[in-house]
C-alpha cells in the first residue's frame, strides 16, 4: 500500500512521521483544539462548518496558525484525495485537524503553533454494531466541565472528565458509555456525542446550546428533522425526561446518528431502534448519497 499522507507544520509527510514534542503545551497541558470530520464517497462533509468552529476555538485560546479557510480546505482535500484512493469500497475516511500553541522556542521568539492534519479509515464494523444494537448509557457522578473553566463552544482535547466518566459508566453497567450532567444536574452530553431525546407530545429535544458543544452533526440532524416535519425543541433536560423517552439518540461526526437503547441498565422505549431513528437515517442517505447502515454492514474490515 502507498504510504498515507499527513500534514505537519507546513509540509506533507508520511503519517508515520507524526510526533508531538514533549515540551508542547498540547502534550504538557492538554492545550489542543481539534476538529474531526468525515468523508462520504471520498468527499468531505460540512468542512466550512468545522472550520468555523475551529476558528472560534483558536480565538478562545489565543492561537493563530496563520492559515486561511482556503488553505485549510486545500490541505484537507489533498490529504483525503490521496488517502481515500488507497481504500477498498465501501470505506471512507475520518479527517482530524488539530492545533496547539507549539513548544517553547530556544530564543526570544514566540512559539510557533503546531498544526497537524491526518486521516484514518472509519471503523465501520463498530458503526454496524451501533446501528443495530445501540449504545447503552449510564448517568455518572463525574460532571461536565463548567463554563467558568472554559466555554462549552471550545472543542478541545482536555478530556480527562470523559475518560473518568466512561470508566465509571463501564464499572457500573459493563459496555455503557457516560451520560454527563452539569453542576445544575441538567443533561449535557454523552462522552464525545450530543444527545437527542424523543419525548411524547414534544418531538426531538436537545439541551440548549449554552450547555453543550455546538455539534455540527447535531445541527444536521435538526435540519433533517425539520424536513421530515419532526418537531425539534431546545430546552433543559433532566434525567427523568430521559427515563420517559420514547427514543434516545446520539450523534457525532463519524457514525452520524445511532440509538441508545439502554439507560442505567433499563431499556429506553421498546428497547429497539425506533421509527424516528429510522426516518432520520433514511434522510441521511438522501442527503449524503450513502446508506450508512449498508456501508457499515458491507465493510470487509477496519484496516
């Protein structure tokens, strides 16, 4: 196989050459902002929206990598075009962009930000299990990072709370991922995924944007719900709301949408993927030209 390209501080390199300095604040302090997006049929999805969110995160931490949106786009599209050509259908790619402040310079000059883009084949066999069997969730004692520490719109790699929360969830209910509340006891997110709840007489409900990372994929699902005539509400959610849900859905960049069929060891709704989940999946197929379930089921492996 031809080597996989990556982008590292102004150069296209073999992916195996990527390495972050142990002096970089991205390693020492976890000061790393990032975006992850995916391709459909080798075409990147919603890159401008991800770049806008990346720009907001960079402004928050005060780092300027010196790249325009056009330059980000050219780099990303070159990487994907090269790397996706080496994959066997129906595989697609995940693309990661990350920026750190960069390691301290040896002299008086300010640090030069570390800028990296790389790709990985999507783990489609994992997605196939999620679409069919769902993801169990557990409410945990670990709380979401409060806005007094950093704003919810900052997409960063400082995620010790996710790690500890998932450990707690799996210890209590094996196979579960964490559902995090904030300091007010309101539902925020699952670890690395936004939450949608189908409630009787309301439709799909999402926590308000002030409590969550503004998810690009969450917004796509809101758009698709509007096309389908499914009410979409943003309001505070409690654990009791989730316990009476007809469907509980998770959304993030790579798998796009999948059901959570258990909460704290108890079935959600019927305990099976529900009709609204199926309708939204069909709308995704029309939007991106790829049947997500068929793609995942047809993957020969995740190599």
